[in-house]
C-alpha cells in the first residue's frame, strides 16, 4: 500500500484507534463494507468537528463525501483550509 498523506492518516487513526472501527485501506467504501451505519456516522461527524475544530453544516451534508477515509480527508481539508500537501501521499525521506 502506498504511503498516505498526513490528513488521511489522522482520519484513519480517528476511525481505527478512537472509534475502534476496522478500516482496511483509505480507499475502502466505509458504507458498503458496513463500517459506517447511521449511528456511527453521527458519532463520526461529532468527532470530526471536535478533532479538527470546525462545524459541519448538516443542511449541506452529502453522505457521499464520507464514503472513504480519502473522501473524508478531502472534506475536512476543504472545510478547514488545510493545505493540499496534507492530503498528498507522503514523500519518503
């Protein structure tokens, strides 16, 4: 598996370590795999808001923006003005 940028790695850690969910890869469809259901999704939204210090406007919420770790990281980046380098694959030293 290729190296993952800092933001996707933080989202993956939130899901796997904080929420104790099993996510095999950053591109895994979390809904198709049964990782995210409606209750877990609500918990995820609250944790994203707390962890990344922003508010998600539920009126504009699109479920498809949360189907994978990569998509969640892109959503967080756009909502928090995180630099593109945080999303890109890490460059080996």
